[in-house]
C-alpha cells in the first residue's frame, strides 16, 4: 500500500502540470486515418466497436442482436469561441460499408455525430436509437447533438413515412430535419465515400456520398441543411461514429476517416502587461500547489478507507449477460457503490436528493421499456421492487435479480406463470389468477414510484393491521387534494412540485387496480418527460375487475399459486 501511494504522490507534479495546461491554445485540428491501427491511441472505442484488419468493426458481434458500437477522436474539437463569437469551418471525409448479410430485413444503420466532450453511449440505445439516444432523450430540448445518419431500417415512431431507408441530417433528435431516400440492401457490402462540410459564414451543413461499385444516376446523393451550430452545440465537442443493430443484424465497417477544422482565434498577449502576467502565474502556481495537496489528502484517505473495507465490500448481481460464449450463459457481476434503492429510502444510507430520485424513476422506466418492448422477446421481470434496483457511482439504475423473469411473445397477453414475487408490489389480478404480464410489471413500477416520492414502504409488516397499504394511502391523499402532503419528509420541502405531482400521479396510474386502465411503460415515460399530459384519475381508488380462470391445471402448466415463491417486504 505504502509503495503504491508513494508512486501516486510522485506523479502529482505531472498531474498538476496537465491540469494547468488542460485547455490548450490550439483552435484547429486535422488528422487523416487512411487505415486504423489497433494501437492507435487517438481513436477511442466504446461498446462493441473494435479495430479489424485496418478498419473498424463498429459492432464486432454483428450477428448478435441489440448491439451498439461507437468510436470518437480522442481530442476535443473547438467548434466556436465564446470570446470572439467566431465559429469554425470543418470538413470530414470517411468511407464505410454496410453489409445486410443477405437478410430481407436488416438494421439499423450508422451515423457521424458531433456531441459534448465526454459523450458516452446512453443506456438502452440499441436499434433505431443508433447508440446516440434512448426513449428519454429521443427528442429532448436538453440534447446537444448533430448527426448525419445512414439509416437502414424504418422506425415508424420517428423515421420519415414515405421511405424505407434514408440519409438524414438530424438536430438534437431522431427526427431528420432533411432527408433523402437510401436503399442499404442495394449497396450491401459496397464502400461508400462520404464528405461532410460546414461553412460557418453561410451556416450550411452539407453531405454528399457515392458508392464505388453500385452508384446509379437516378439516386439523390447529397443533402444540405442551414443550421447555426453555435446555437446547438457547446463550444468544444467530440466527433465520431456510432452504429447499432436491433432484432435484425447488419455489419457496419468504418474504413477510413479524415477531419479538418479551422478557427481563427488570435491570443492578444501584447495587451497583458508584466504585472498581469505575474498575477496569473502566481495564481496558477498557488492553485497547482493547492490541488496537489488536496489530491494527496484524498489519495491517503482513499487508501485507508479501501484497506478497512477490503473485507466488507460486496458485489451485487445486476444482470445476466446476453452473450452466449461456448453455448453457456455468463453471469455478470458488477460492484454497485451506492447499493440498492431501498437502502437509501428505508435504510441507513444518506437520503437521496429529489433530482436523483427523479433520475432513478426515469432510469427504471427506461430499463422496463427495454424488457417489455425493445428486445426481440418480451421479458416480464415479475419482481420489480426497490431492493432489486441497484445504483452505480452516478446513481444510474441497474435493474437486478432476474431469477423470476419469464420470456413471452410480444403479441401474447397475460400468461400463467405461477405466482411469485414480493407482497406489496404484486398486482391484484396477478395475486388472484397467477397470470403475469407487462401490466403486472407496470403495477410494480407504480409502487416503486410511490416509494421514491413518499419514502414509505409498500408494505410494513409491523404496521400491516393498523395502516392502509401504500397504494390505498396515496390514493386517499390524492382524492383529498393533498397529494404533496405525502411527500417524503427527508426531502425537507426541497423538490420540484410539478415533478413530484407528476411522479405520484404516474405511480397511482401504473398501480391502478384494474390492469385495463394502466398505461404501458412507454406512456408512463412520456408523461414523466412532460411530453403528454398527466392523466385525470378517479378521486377514490377503483375496485379491480378481472376474470379468475378455471382452477384446472394441465400437466405442462405451472400451478397458479406457489406460496413458496412469495416474499414479504424486501
């Protein structure tokens, strides 16, 4: 430990030096990659992207479904300058190929993009999201991204209705601002040469392309869009490519890449007198010493804390890897430094801020959307509860414990699975019939949403005989017009009232006793994102209506009720 700590401390001056020089004065960037070397540190790989014989395989497991690959240039690009108001021209050329592998249906495509520095693949961004968006960011006003997409699969939710595939220019959205028809299967396996230019004077973003073997004179092979990038993108951006597959497979190859930008920003050092320079140097050195001291203290404390915690840290099982390696499923373990949601709501961990709680609600909904609608088969989790929601270092949601999950066809309704799960989170029709469904998962999500908002447990065994259940209690305060009186006291009135009301009403909507009146998880997300109006619910909790099936059980069907599969509380 001491040796490693000494090594880290010895590197502090160098670290501080890099902090001081974090923002270099260079305002232009230029590079040319006719081939991609495996050891090229200027290319950053994310997801399934990997170097491949002089090219980049954007999805190295291209015969697998629901994959995302992304590559970016390691250095940031200064797009504009806040001091002068000047914006850069840029030009990029690249070549790529998309192989549909002879499939009649294929997807989803490839995109060149500009995004904020440090951009990471969003959660649940496979398929038509192209590794750049997900259900919560599909058309959000907070986005800062511009892309040119070669989209090979038509998603009816956002793609143009009059074409099957298209080339489009997109601003902060999956909806193309301008587009033209493009047929990926006609050009399958052929290399496309693409040029994208931006003229900062005319604000013209243009793209042109041609295929080396399969180009025809009847195709439109160019687009342009007038856009002020200074109003859309941050001052410094990252540039790169992304590709994704959904339930249909396609191979995406990036074969070469050249990029050039120029920003005329002159640093007027002659306007600084020697006194100003001395002040800046003094402040910089002092800041460097202070940073070094803080980092040294942090490293020492971190080492001591890790030494004490070596025997107490635990690892949470968060997911089952969907890769099949040598015909076997692999269990994926991941350390969740912030533990489970219930430990913050009901345990001894620090209370969560409102912003984090709302983020967790959206993250859980997004995970459930993927299970219900975006994978090739519908996955019904059957045990969604606060203790199965794990939180990473940034409080991103990891939905865990798939031990009770069942695969179902998207077209089928509720199916008899045998009753399993945790009391307090189980939908009433599921308890009575033993039939699990997407709607019963949505009910569980609604209960968790109410727990997040109120800080109350779904069921408290110690108070079960004297108090109403959480859903009934929340519906009661809603009916009295006192919804905000049920807010978790740990928030100390520090929350967004509109978001709080929205989350509690969505929670009640999802936990509606009648499954026919519950929303889909997609509809719930739209309301949580304020894309559609909050529903009007009855002032009193409705009485559930459902048909109890015959008790006759065939030999190949699980029993309707299995008491040993039921837990109470956590």
